[in-house]
C-alpha cells in the first residue's frame, strides 16, 4: 500500500514547462561541451555522488538544436544510490532535491526553475 505511482499528467506538464538547460542554470552547474559527440560533461553535481573528481556526469544534446535532452551519471555508486542512471529534467530535480518524481514535478510547476 505504501507505494504510489507518479502522476503522469503532472510530470508531463512539468516536462513541458522546464528543460535541463533551465535546471543547470538554476543549480549553477557548468559543463564542458563536446560538440562532435553532442554531449555536455563534467563533475557530477548530485548529492548521491559520494566521490569527488572525474567527469562522470553527462547530458546528451539534440544535434539539431543543441538543447540538453537527457542526463546520466556514469558512476555506479551514484546511480545505485538513486536507483537509476538518469533521465529527464523531472528526474534531475528529484535527485537534486531528494524527493520523488511527483514532488519534483510540483516544484517545477510551482516555479523552481523559472527563468530569472
């Protein structure tokens, strides 16, 4: 009984309202661009990442627009702590805020990543 299914309409709405670009700006994360591979990379900013150093955090970019479209941390311990490798803006906010997908979606809808 304790398990809840994420509210798909709420998560979908949050995904339409915010991008990974917005999240990187909000959290002050700077990444290096590899345009040949359409990837941004850098140190993992997630609180689940225990070991500093390395370039294990990656965000794929749309080759046509350059917009960030999906993230992952290649560190096994970081991914295991989150129980996932990565995903979209809602999953990123959930990982950064230490909450579930529904709460992250409501934070986004409430203006957490609003452009300033």
